[in-house]
DNA sequence: TATATTTATCGTAATATTGCAATATAATTA
DNA sequence: TAATTATATTGCAATATTACGATAAATATA
């Protein structure tokens, strides 16, 4: 008990849930927002921007990276992070699918 | 420790994280997928569709409802659920904002 | 009114998440 | 090579999530 039964769902459902989970924290939304603003930055910049300790930011970046929402490349002692448009596109396609398939335009459809 | 510091983020960031959190489970994605297919249904239908107990489905529906992704109305002894297009629109707008603001089209931007 | 039907709530066990201090790692610079 | 800089990892405490049996609540039906 307490364990998500991933085997019961499709791989697409599991993947989308994983991407949503990566965005399911205001700090990680704030990181995405900041990356959108500055295009690319290093971990230290985010530590300066948000009110969280360096290990906490590092952990959040790891989670965003693990689902492919961001990517990082080594630049000297630092690591440069940016948003991965491919994963954003995947998410966008799903939300668009929901929006277009919605037959009920009423606020009270049932 | 262990508590999300919501005060440090904007209300928009907190709201988006809450909507993402509601989608951060394959069972809830599966519920949305099912609702998309059948347009509207009752809790019992989802219990028959997914491999989860009734209290578990009820809990998942509660979470989707709490962020406004779905809505329910009483129909006799049952409750009819459907997707709320307003909240979907809110999410769509955010993803679209990310997609359009993305300056880096390369797979390796940094 | 008793029974059936449908959903919600409560309580609880197992597991996951969050945040950070301490520390490790890895590349650069003096 | 020693010190510096930037990030990752480890370990831990506090809290949250997930799942379900038992049960409550609310409406419909016989």
C-alpha cells in the first residue's frame, strides 16, 4: 500500500504523470519561469534567485532533468541549464488533445 | 523540512504547481483520458475501468476536483463527473507561453 | 420503512517528497 | 599542487501521498 501501481497504466499515461510530477512543485515552476526569462543559466544563479539552499535547488534540477524538461551541459566548473523544447512539446500536445477533444463547452455539462 | 515553502512563490506559480500535482499520477491521467473518451461518467464507471478500489478512485476524483480540473453534479444516488474546460485552458495557456517564449530551438542550446 | 445503490470519509500502513547540513566531486585558478 | 568555485550526493527529520478495508451518508426503490 502506498505504492503507485504503474503497471496498470499505459506508458504514455505514466510518462505524462512523470512530467506533471516534475512540475508539481512551485520551486520547479519558478525554475522554469526563470529559465524562460534568462534563456539559460547555471545552478548558482537559481540559488541566488530562489529562497532555497544549494542542495535543494540541485535536487529540483535533477528532477526536472530526469523527465527531460531541462538539459544541462558542463561549462567549466559550472553546469549550464536550459529548457528542452522537445518535452515541452510533448506536454503541449497532450494538453491540446484534451482541449480539442472536449465536447462540453458549458461550465455545467453534467 | 519536508514542507513546501509556498510563501516564496507567486500565486500563479503555486496554482500551476497544484494543477500539475493533480495530474502527477497515472491513475488521474487515466481518469482524464477516460472522461475525454466518454465525455461524462459516474465514479462507479471509473472503478470498473481502472484497477483500483472505490475509495481510492473517490480520493483521486477529489484531488482532480479540488484544483478544478473536473466538476461533479448530483444525479440521483450517483455523481456525474466531467472535465472543466476552464482549468484546462489555464494549463494550456501556460504551456503555450513556455513553448512560444522558448528562444532556443536547438537540442543543445548550452 | 427496509433494502439497494452510489459515493465519501476515517483510520492506518507503506512509501515518497521536501529541505538542508555535511561532505564529496570535479574543474579552474593562483 | 593548494585553494577556489560550482555542483552533486548522502543522510536524516518532518511531512505528504497512495491505497484500501471498514464504515458512514445520501438518495432511490421495493
